[in-house]
C-alpha cells in the first residue's frame, strides 16, 4: 500500500496486480470489403492480412505478404450495444469500486473513432461509448443506496499542441485568463485551469457532453467531411463515501474517455492551408504516442518519453499506470486503405505489450479523522468519569495538567525527597508521568545548585585542557611535575604539595558535607513553595464530573407554517359529471368570485368538501402541536428548576462532607427525591418531544393534501368557467368525440387551452411514444436544451449585429 500526503488529506493506494492492456479492433462497414485480403480467426480474436506480391519488383522479391495479429476481440458489423458491452462495461463498473479506467479510440481518419466514442447524438440508438458510460454510472449509483457517490466531469481538447476547455462557454465558467498547464503531483497528473463540473443527475451530464461536442473543432477533407481536428478527453470523476462504515475513509476513481484525431496521409486527404497545419500536429502527436507505447512495452527501458507532447503527458496515468486500459482500434475494410490498416493494427499489437497496475484509490480525510477521534476521546472521558463515580473516585482529572497542578506535584516530590511526605497518592497515568518528570526537574536543579556553589569557591580545570594547565603552571599554582600546590584541608587550600594520588572526582568527606548542606538548603528553598497543598485542594476542581446539558436555551417555539399557496402536480380523482343539463348561458360572463361560489356549491362540491375536511384536520393537528409545545416548555422549565435544586443539594453535601458505606455514596432523602423527579421529567420530555415530531410529520402531510386540493379546485374551476362562459357553444359541440372536425381545422385563437403546458405534453410524449423507452428521456432532454440554448445565442448575436448596422447608418 502506497501512502501519499496532500494538505489535510492522506491518500492510500492498494498495490494491484499487473495486467495487460486490452486491445480490440472495430472494422468500419463497407460495401467494398476486401474479403481476399482481410480474414478473421474462428475465435473472433485474430485478424490476418494478405497482400499480393508486386510483380514489378522482379523474380527475386522478398516482400512480406502475410501478417497475423492476435487481439482481445474483432468487432465486425457490430452494433453500438455490442461494442459497449464488449469494450467498456467492465471498466466502467470497476470504476465505482475505486479503479481508474481509460478507453481510447485510435485509427485512421474517417475510420469511425468519433462514432464509436460519442456516436450520433441525433439518434438515441446510435449513441456511443461515452453517453452509455454516463448512463451506466448513474444507474449503478441508484443501485448502491449504501454509498453517497459524487460525480464530476470535465472535457479537455488538445488542438495544435494547445489545451482548451470545451466547457468554458458555460456562463458560470468563462474563458481562462492564464493558459492551462499539465501539472504532476504524487496523486497523478491533472490539468491546471480545467473546469470540473458537478453533475447530480444523468440529464446534467448529457447537457455538459453536448455542450462540449458543439465546441469541438472539425474540418472537411476528401476522406471525412466531419473530421475531428483535435484530441478530446472526457473525464468522469467519482468519489464514494460509505453511509454505513467509517466516514473519513472513501474511494475515488476517474474514467478517461479519449477520442483521438485520426492519422492522415496528405496525399489521400488533399489537405491545404489550416487543415494541412492541423494534420501536421495530429500526425506528430500520434507519432510521439506510438513512441511512448513502444517504450512502455520494452521492459528494459528506464525512461518513458511522456513529455514529448501534450497528449502523452496528459495521459501519463492512463498509459501503463494505475488504470484499467482499453484500446479500440478503428480500421477500414477496403483494399485501398490496407497500408493504413496495417499501421493501425501494429499499434494495437504494441499496445497489448503494455502492462498496467490498477489499484483501488482509498483516501483518508485528516480533518474528519481528527473530529472522529475527538468525539471518541470525549466519549471515553465520559465513560471513565462514570467508572470513577461508581468507584467513589470523584476528583479524578483526565485533562492536561495546568500550572497549579504541576506546581503541586513538584511540591509533593520535594517533600517526599526531604522525608516529610511518606508517599505520593497515585490518581491516573498522566499524574504518574508528571511525577517522574518533576523528579528529573528537581535532580537537575540540585545538580546546577551544587555546581554553581563549587564554582564560587573553587576553580575547576579539565585535566584534558592542556592550555589551561600550562597557564596554571606559569602562574606557579602547579609544580613542574604537575602536582598541585597546597594540601586540601576541607575548607581551603593550604601551603605545601598535594599528593598526585588525589585525583579529581574523588570527593572528601568535607565536600560531601558541603554537598549535603547545599542539597538540604535547596530542598528547604523548594519546600517553601508559594502554593501549598491545602490551597491546591481548594483550587483544583475535578473536570471529570458529568455536567448536564445547558438548560438556558430558549423555549421551543411553535413554528408551523400557515396556509401556503403552493401547487402540486399530483392529481386527485375528479368527480365532474360527464353530461349534465346546463342552464342557458348569460350574455355577459359573471365575475370570477361570484362564479367560484356557485362552482363550489354545484360541480366542485365534492372537491370543496374534501378540501374543507383536510383543512379541518390540518387545523386540529396544528392545535395539538401547539398544546404539545406548551407542555414541553413547561416540562423544560421544571427540569431547569429541578437541576438547580439538585446542584444546590450536591454542593451542600460536598461542603458538609460526604458519607460512604461499603464504597457507596450516601445521600439524603431530599436529594434522592430530586433525582427521581428529574428522571421522570426527562422521560416526560422525551415522550412529548416524540409526539411533537410525529405531529410535525402529520402536519406536513396534511399541508400537502390541502395544497393539492386547493390547486385542483382552482384548476377545475378554470375549466368549468371556460366551458360555461368563454368557449363558444358551437366550438364545444364540434370538439366532441365523433364530430367531423379534424385537428387543425379549429382556429387556435378561438380555443382556450384546458390541458397541460407544452413542456408537460412533451414529457408525456417522450415517456409513451419514444420507441427507445424511458431511458432515452434524459438524453433527448439534454439535446433539446442544448439546441435551444445555441439557437438563442445565435439569435441574440444576430440581433446585436443588426442593431450595430442600424446605428452606423
């Protein structure tokens, strides 16, 4: 397992097993297929190429005529569904488990790379790998309710060795001021300046895809009228947090979907001008890509030339790295393109020699880990406090010691060394560590005091310091043989020669006596500490006692919404009569308030009755919730008063002294009754609060029913009012079933729309009429929105240009 650090996050990558890159070949369908030159193996995993010898080379002709390529699969006349199931489904499904994935399309220009990767956006059935991968990602997210999965996407274009963001045209992104660059860090390669967009649903992802597709650079030449002139990388980033396991651990992954520009032979394409320059850059980058693939396939190579071009540098993680790599090579099946087909198949066979090492990407958020550890520490402290309380150890403190407590331990250590204290009471592990630390402090202080006292009285010379010894000899304090002048007598130096056998380090009794005196004086000074033990007993208060939550919070307010004028799309059953005798229509329509009262008494009486019943139930629930809230506030105040009284009894008991019997605390009857009362009040508080929560849920449900009834009542009234007073009677008779009027015969301006709006009808039409099924709804919705946006932008640009022309005139 590899470990990386980045700010507040730690990255762990499990070491994976090495595996070969998967390489598939897709043959473009054609009516002029070269059956004699291209043959497929029986296992559908090999392809053989045969060329006839060129007779113009003479009798001796060593031209190679046969090639055989072993691959992971050959897709001939394969549908888009089969291509995706064979090539991409496994790589996408493993991405949600934490494995990176890359799917790349390579081949000659016009061979079908963009069709394989993106497909035809006008037809849902012909969609390619990229939109299908997005659908699979969101479908698998729905199947994993135990994980909170976040999806982000980006769309990069490499055009003429320059990096461009295909999603920069979005209004909330805008063009970048600084050019984008490729940056490497321990976690991999990323593009600095590339926008990454959060997508919460499938339709949003499709909208971003279509937005990027409209910004791609294409051109026309003899082999492809819509030729991609750039390499494009669509990346899906996923981050999965488990809802059941540890929340600081999560997995990340990304899927790179690469649509490479096609290699071109300028003699066949006939490119000129700008298209010629683009083709030069494309062929150059593809050549560098092949060089990197050859180097990766050679195990003896130490250096891989990733930095030769932007394409290989951006795909450094995907080519031979921590990734599931899949290559789709698109080729022609025609004899005229056989040389380019051979070149593409050689690239695919070289890619199969490359090995990758896919591994699960696990991350640990350091901030979340610290928060979780702090919570666990607080719980352990509370549990220790409970055990200490049961064991009658009420003054145990597990927090870091302050200066006063350290000074008290220092005083206890000094008294213990002097003999005035028989033993030091052990409370917890932190206090034991501090006792040993204070022993070290006292010992160091005594050594410094003894050394300073000796230096005041004597001159100490190191016997290895020859310069100091020679200076002493010159001063006459040492004789020529190195003997010190004077005999030590316990107080000072006397006259005479001291024997050389008295070496430094052997201390006389007088020196020991002096040291004892100094030590005793030091201990006396230390004993006179400014903070006495009795004072500390009063100052230091145990911090391990369980403190009840603050009861100074404000009372619970009754915050329930009143009648809200909201609409709902959930229909209620209509009981409008199918046929009824209507009174003659008045010449002028009545006012809507008057007509609304008549409608509630006649045709809308049943809906009005349901509305009133729901409204009365809602008011009754609100009244009960208000009463419950008042009871909760009263209980809360009683709990506060009881806690204050209980705290007063505890403080009074501590002042008078605590009594124990066999390790159990003895309390008086008044304090015991307060404890029981507090327990009962808390039980009542919990029950009332649970009832309040249930009432809130019922109120929300009733409010929604009332809103639906109100909306349906108003909707039915509008229909009834239009039928009764607005739409002409002859038009109503013509619109009945079985009449001779066909759609389009009635003028639109004479009919009032009684159904849903256009968007609702369009949505229902998609769900019922589309032959592809409901899975295509988000695809078409995104397509329609993107087209509407670009049409609007074109219209606005045209209007601005026309205004400018008029202003100039």
